[in-house]
DNA sequence: CTGAAAGCGCTTACAG
DNA sequence: CTGAAAGCGCTTACAG
C-alpha cells in the first residue's frame, strides 16, 4: 500500500479511500490509484483491514443438516455469489441439541468477528440464535422453507405451495386414500409441507385421516418404518407422499418387501430432488427447490449489507415446484 | 490482553509468551496468567495475531469433487479435528479445468495468508499446485487413493488393496466373465482401483479382456452407458465392478432395462459406500473408506505442523475394505 | 478533496 | 525468566 501511495504521489490514506469507495476522492486520483493497484497486482490484506475495522471479511455457514447434497450445493451457490468480493466462507458444523450450542456459536462469531453468517435449516429457525447475532451486530441470512424474517435476512423456498401442487397432482390421478409421512418436529419444513399438502387435498375434497399421517425423521430408516405402518392399513393407501426424498426411498424399500409395484400399486412422491431421486427405480416424482440460486442470493444479501445497499426484497423467495417422473400413476381401480 | 497483563502484574509480552507456549516463562507466572485468561474468558484475536505473525489461522479446503457426501463428511472430519485449536476452515470450490485454476488458488492462499490447505482428489494429485504451495510456504495435506507424498503431507486410503479384495470376492463366487467400469483419466483413483482389481483377478487366474473394461466418468449416466455396452457383449459378463457407487447405480438401471435380476443374473460391486449404496435394491456390495477419520487425520497433520511437532507417520494411511451386501451372489450356471 | 497522527491487538527482535 | 520499543497493514478521527 505504501508503494502504491508513493508511486501515485498521494498519501496512504487516499489509497485507503479509493479502496473503500469513499466519495471524497477526485475522479482523476481515483483512476490513477486504481490503475496502479491493477498493475502492481495489489490486493489489500484482509487481516489488516479487519483489525482496523474491528471485524473480519469472513462469512460463516452454520449448519446441522442431514442432507449432504443440500449442504454442498448451498456452499457452492454461496461461493459463486461471494466470488471476487473479498469475502471468504468459513464452515461451522454444529450440534443443535448440544447443551452449549448457543454459546459455542456465539464464541465462534465473536472470536472471528464475522461479518455475517448464513444459517441452514433447521438452525435457521432458532430465534434465540438470531437474537444473539443481532446483539453482536453480526449480519445474518436465514435459509428457510417459508417467510420467517424480513426479506433482507431471508432466503426461502415456497414449500407449502409445492406440496399443495403435489397433493393436487395425486388427486388428479384419482387417488383418494393417500398416506402422508411428515418431517420431524423441530423443522419448520415439517409444518410447511404438511399444511400445503392438506390444503391441496382439500381443494379436491379429500381428507387426510389421522392414521394416514405418520411422523418420520427425514431419514431412510424412518421412511421404511412409516411406510410399513401405512401399507398395513386397511384399506391401504394407493399413494404416499414422503416429506423428503430419503424417506421416499424408504417407502420404495417397504413397498418392495411387500411385493407392491410402483407406480402400478402405489404412487410415491418425495421432496428435495436430491440425486437419489433419479437413482431410484422408477425415478421419483419429487419437489425441486433451487438450492444453488438460493445460496447465491444469500451471499448477495450479505454483500448488499456490506456495501450499505438496501435489501433486495425480490431476491428472498424462490419457488419450489413439482417434478413429475415415473413414480406416480393413476390410482389402481 | 492489556487487562490480563495488568491483573497478572506482568507485561503484555509475558502474556503473549504464555499464549505461544514459550519455554521462557516461570511455571508460577504461567499458571497465574492462564487462570486469569480462563476467568476473564479471554481468547486472543486471531486477526491481530495473524497480522503480527504474517499468516492467518485459517485452513483452506480446496476441492472440485463430484461426490457431495464425500465433501461434507470430509469437512465434518476436518472440523472435528480442528475443534478447539483456534483454526477455522475456509472452503474453496474451484474448477480444475479453468485456465486460471492455478493462479486463482494461488491468489486465494496468498491473500488469506493461509496456514495450510487440505486438497481433495483429484486436485490433490496436481503436482504443479503442490509446488506452488511449497513455494509460498503454505502447509498442505493431500487426500488421495494411494501413497503419493510423504506421510506428513498425506492422508490416503488403500484403494488398490480394497479392489483386489473385491475381485477375489467375485472370483470366489465363481465369476470368471467380469466387466469393469473404470474411473475417468485424470483421477489417480482410476489407476489404483483398476490395478488392484486386475491383481485380485490374477490371483485366481482370471483375465480381464480389453472389451470387458470400459471407461466411465464417475457419474450415474456414464455408468448406464458403460453397463449397456458390457451387457451387450456375448458372452455377457456375470458380474460388473464399477469404480464408484454412482456408476454402480447406473449398472442397476441398465440391468433393469434389460430385465436382468441382481444378483441372480448379474452381480454388482461399487466403491465409496455412499448412502445411495443402501438405497439401491438390492443393497450394494461396495468398498468403504473412512472419510471422516481421514478428515480428522488431515487436520491433525496440520496441527502438528503448527506446533512444530514431527509428522505422525502412522496417521497417513487408512485401509479401505469391502462391505458385502446383497448385490453379489454365485455366478449363474 | 487530501494528509499526519494515533491506534486496531498482537508479535518480533533487542536488551536486561 | 522478563520488559520497553517498534512494527504487522490497514483505518478512524482530526485537521486543513
């Protein structure tokens, strides 16, 4: 920086002003300094800037999510959004049920003086965490399945609309006895997906009796267990909606054990459109949500905050939608 | 830090010495300072330390790997190993085929003054990258499928031994016409898995004719394409080894299209033991390697370097091994 | 619009 | 075994 200042014939301070887009620099000076920085391949030291600013140029991604594909795709989306910004992404896996969960994350944020954090579900739904971040003056973006915060602090998919679509898809195929495998309590997406599905059924005058609705845990094994219960019912459901793909894979397993053919005997719908949905046989009808784009949007929210730009309200909600493949067909007569 | 120094009645410098485990501190002073730090909940500012040290307390994870589950599990392993060390993990996805791949990673390392980086395959096999890191004085650990560096810079699985085991497993089941789907050129694991498999077959006097060996790309689609070619051969192979699980899933797809039953008509073996291997039907016989432990070991290598401890030679090679499930059975008569 | 001084929180020589 | 001075590379007041 000293070199740049010397060569440009200005003070260190002026170089700093150019770096920080201060309006108090003559256009001529700005251009000259910028050119010199380009030439010399100069990039400011983020640690030194951070020390002076009393905050770092790091973004944290805090997660405790079982869906690996989701986590990686989200990371890649965020990294794409952060590219060239000078901010870097620090990952922080944690255990939301640990007794020191909150103080642990708090210590992380404070020690690294994070500029902001991106919260993945279900941690993103933890209000105590968000309050802690606000107190620390740490920016944040919550990834969620519904609108649970202001647009500037949120990137959400429309889970309930998508599951309503799924319900209507099944109803149109003539299914009336439909099984539902819910997500686990503690995930907002459990409620969103459930409520949307019920609403979609209702439009077609279809009811979901309590015994046709079983709680799962978003795991393969829980999908098997839930499907076994549902397929034991009399009369048996002709279709099952599983609140994620992993559980839908469990439904496939249970159906196969019982000699049921998909989709002839049983239609199945999942949620997430993870790679497994295309590895299953037949390929799974499921709900897709734009994880990569949402990660990029989260990064953009944070960069807006960093440059004091207003929140981009149009970049907060992303539609999820049904992808029809071969696991759904007309209800058996 | 000033507070601590004042309360302890020593200079800032002495506190610093305690922090850095300098031997030149009286035991009594050390204990007193440590107690005070504990009491006050003091943690040194990594940015300030970094600025003075001319390097940061950040570890980079550089990757361009298609296996999301692997990436996340590796991250979690590294984070577990780094926990409490004061080091944080910065993720850096990149495109190994981009023209500015090397300068881009180089700029990242230099700008952040990374203490070290962890390289995931296939990037870990790039020698030009490693030379660049050495020149920069940046510590590194290569994750690999074979011993390609000194133990202190390496965490490797024993891919070739594991595929030899897989080959012998198939041979013992009576298979003699075996198809092989290789990984793509540019991955060291391609050669390791191939050579090990050939060696295993050889032990049983079995040959792999060229037309029974097809190149894949570690993707589902490439697995389908390769399997279609193999299953068209006359005589048809009674078993197929796919160099990863994704391609094995492709083999399932192709077999099903042809009305072949697994394992009655065709035995299948994969590699990676990703979740998909248990979602397939029947569950896939595959090779497991201890990704989480390997991530933790990589972190440990870097922490050893940070505390000037000698490399832990016994913590560099991790055995991969066959997990027998239901996709392999005796060769059809 | 621009600059000289002081400081962010730590560490490295250099003395003692 | 311990301390006073100078510095890491930047920014924030404060002047002009």
